[in-house]
C-alpha cells in the first residue's frame, strides 16, 4: 500500500498496527531515495547503509490495548520523531537528528509504503511536530511577543475554525457565573451540594453508580447542567456547565474525536492527560498534568488533549463550561464518551443532562432564598 505526503519532506503520520513488527518505507516517487523505519523491541531508522539509533529509546511496539503510533518528519530541521498515542513531544519514544546535508534527501520524500494487512495509516497532517503544544488559549488583544516566543499560550487564531467558533461563544466578559441576575449563584450551588435534601446533594448521591454500577462511588460524580438543545453537531448537548464538588473526579475518558473549548467559571480543576485510552486494568501513566484556575480557557482537538481525567483537589467546588462540536470532516458523529471503569474495561457513556440551565438557576435561587430567610 502507498500513500502520498500532503507536502513533500514533511508531515505527521498516525497509524495503528496489528503485529509485533512494524515497517514503514518513506521514499520519493521513483523509490530511489528511501528512509526505512522499523519498530520491534525498539525503533531504528535506516538510510542507505546507515542505521540511526536513539540511545534514549527504550520502547518499541506497545502491546497495550488502544495504542497507536505516529511519525513526524521535518526536512527543514532534519528532525524525525516517533511516538505512541497523541502526536506531541510529550509522547515521543524515539528521536533522530539527521545531518544538514540530508535536507535535500528528506525534501524528496513524497510517499509512504506499508503493509495494509498489518498496518493502517488513518491520518496524515502536513505540519511536523516542533514545539510542545500550549494548553491555555489567549485572544489577539491578550497576546504579547513574549507569549509567542515562550510558546506559553496558543493563539485563538491557531485553533481550527470550529474551535474558534466555540471560543467566541464563551470567552466574553459577560459570560460569567455570578452575574447581575444572580450574584450569589456559586454560593447557592455550594450550599446545595453540602446540604442533605437539597437538589445538588441528592442528585450527586443518585449518580454514585453512574460509572461503576456494582461499586457505588460518590467521589466519581459530577453534575451536567446543559444550555440549549442537541442539534446534531456534537456528542450530546454542545454547551454543558459541569459542577465538580471538592475531591470529586471523573473516570479516565475520551471525547468522541470532537473539538472542545473549556473555561473555568469558578474554582480550579486539575487535569491529567493520557496518550490514549488504554482499556486494561493496569492502564498507562499520564504524560502530564496541569491546573486550570478561574477564567482559564483550554481546548481539545480530534487528535490532541482527547483523553484525560478531571480531579478537583481543592476545598471548594469547581464549575466549568464545556463546549463540544464535531469538525466539518467528521462523518461518523460518535455520540459517546468512552471511559474506563474500575476494572479497566472501556465503556460507553452517553453525555446526558442532569437539568436544563434555566431551570437549574431558578431552582438554586429558590433554595438560596430559603437559606436567607
């Protein structure tokens, strides 16, 4: 099987493999210039009679269920990366810096040859991996030259058009929890969570079996308050206010290959990022973790930040707004979030609603008015 690069000499190639041995051939159209990649117990690159070995490489074929691979080729810097899971520097298992004299050779590469019986190349990107990808977003008027130079933030303009649309919907100054209509909204939610018999407290107790029916866990619960209706462009209703009580957390889960923008409206949340959703009891380790505080805005794309776990380690509730939408080229529209249960089995979760936002807000006003009396 042969596929073409989107741009000669560069790109990222995502693939899955069924065997314990992987071989990819990167070549020019005439197959005169050849770069061979072999992955077995380790990763090795071959060019002419030269073998490129990364002394730091300790990983080859990964046997964890759900694993996939990626290769990044960059003729401009003569840099080649191989990774497992999401295509990013944090998941690199092998790197090779070829000589500057190899630039013309790399620029000639235009095709990938592989065994279609054992290997499935399912996505190709035109831009190679260069820097770590920032998790926080800033808009044009917020960005400084230092921000760009330090790659601390991703400019809103660098997001997909779908994500830019979602960002514009929730990033405004008036998009806040404690507004003029109900300045005590967050206090009312905290009170409803901590008071037996009130709605949030009761609803959380009722959800204790949501992810593990045979083993109730009140800590593995959160509330989903939805805004609007499901119009077929997202997994579930596209706008969801999620309420995370102190010390509550989600299972490890993925997001249906949708794009998303997430803003913290109140409190803070810790996020663990995983290279892929590993459906095994022992699972895999996260490759990173970060804390998001009030008004921080982060993002998901179909290939990045898809698999994570949210944990509220703070002494107060965290409230976020999550916005989801499928990209225009997504023809499947998978309507579930896959998650791992307590035994490591992959399960489907349909992202439903616990209550409509308008109804919830009026309910919180009613509960709060009784407290003040």
